[in-house]
C-alpha cells in the first residue's frame, strides 16, 4: 500500500500523520538491508528520480548519524540528517529524519525488511510530528511519490547487483 493508511474503525492515533510505502524487491533480504545501511551503496540509489546524494558523514549504529545533501534535478540542494534510533539486522531499522540534528519538524520512520519467497518486502512507515507537516510533505514535497521512487531506485540497484553476481 502506498500513501496514507486507509481509515478503518480502529485506526491508530497517528493515522492522520502517517505515510506507509511498501515495495517488493527481487533480491535477498540481507542484500537489501546492506544496500540500505552501507554508505557505499546509499549514495548510488538514495532519493527520488533525478536526485543525487553527497554524504558529509555516516555512522551506522544506534545513536549514529548520516549527514548528507540531496541535489535536486533543478540544482537545488537539500541538507538532510538521519539519526539511527534502532537497528535489528536484517529485519528492522528505525530512524529520525530532518534537515539537521535539532530539527523540530523531524519525522520518524521504521523500515522493515521481510522475506517474501526469494524476494524482500520492504515497508517504510513514517510518522510526522503533526498532520500539517505530513500534509505539507505530501503536497509540497511529493513525499509519497518520492518515497515510491526512492524504493524503486533501491530495487533497481540491488537487482543489478544480483544480476551482475549471477554473471560472475
């Protein structure tokens, strides 16, 4: 399911602040997790279509941070900062994502990596501090489409690694 969680009679209190994006990637879970957690991979696929990423610093551990700049296709630079709050390899990553370390508008994301036959189902569950910030991310920054494109770029990247590995 992409986009906002569908409303049910028992929706969580955060339902109006959430974005949930799911993608099945035709690669083993360990490889998908590695591509999401090693900077040598992240800079090759991170971001929506047309964006590139420059890493300033990266430390993948609970309490560690990834400080980076996303370069938009129009030449705009976006400073970004992620702090890892939970790591359970290769099943789960939780993080706080904002423009800087002390960003009051930072949002929380939990990514799960579940085996799906020989593929991996990745679910990116994001909760914003307010409904207004979620709506702004969706409407102004196209967060749903951007998230889908980012996971699509991850899928293409790891699928290429698998294909090259099969050729060796």
